[in-house]
C-alpha cells in the first residue's frame, strides 16, 4: 500500500511538471508574437556590437492579432503587415510619416530600424528579450512598460488577450501539485500510524 501511494505521488508530480516545462520551452523558442508590445533597447548595424537605443521615449513595435505592426521610431510613426512562420517573420507594406529627425544619430537609428523591419526577418525570444535580425542589422526589444510584465515570457500583451505562455502561468499547476502531495502525504501518515500502532491487550 505504501509503495502504491508513493508511486501515485510520483506519477502526479510528473504529470504536473509536463505543462510547466512546456510553458518554459514556449517562452524560449518563439510562440506567436501576435498581440504583443515592445520597446527598442539595443541596435547593431550588420555584425557590429550592440549599442543602447536612443530616444526618450525610445522606439516601439507592436504586433496586433490581425497581422499588422505599428509603432514609432522616435522621429516618425510607422505601420505595416506581417506574417509569422515559426521563428521567421515576413514584414511588408511598411509606410511611415516623413518628419525629419533633428539629430543625425536618431536619423541613422530610424534608417536601421526601418531597414530591419522589411522582408524576411529572423527572430528569437530569450527571457523578456525579442531579437530581430537581417543582413542589414539587428534590433533587441524588451516588453513595453506598463503593459503587465510577463515574468520571463516572450512578449507583453498589447491588449487584454493573453500573450504567449510564461512561467508564471504555471502557478495553478504548481498549487494543484502541492495540494495533491499534501493530501497524499496525510493519507500516508495516517496509514503508517495505523500499521505501526500496537494492538491493545
């Protein structure tokens, strides 16, 4: 009986661990970017080293759930369309306003950003960082402030719809596991005491 209870505990814990590990893997390998909002943190021209993004507030990038992107480059607003295939994006129809940047560094950053946000774009998700890269260069984004952090998930919901699953979303499974383990431990304790209690003479 004791062995059966112990085996049941292991099976339950194993079943609970699967959803938790799946959520963590999703956060690292690239779930859907739809309905997420980002802020530019770093830029790199071609294979040069990354440098901090300019602007206060910095440039933004929003992926809607209807295949549209939008945001600003500090100097201008832009918009376009995107499709996602695994860790590849196809960004098209990008248009922007035509205000001139007063600073040459901002102008170069804008040119790089709009160059990367065009055509076939590879992306990776690592913790709370979204990286976009093309032969023109690379852009590193972090979740937009005030959007409700994801605690390591890939992206922040741009609206009320849920974004990609994060480790925090496994909390209900963890609570369920603790409840089941506590219950089984109680049964095991009572059963053991009954088996070891000496018989009354």
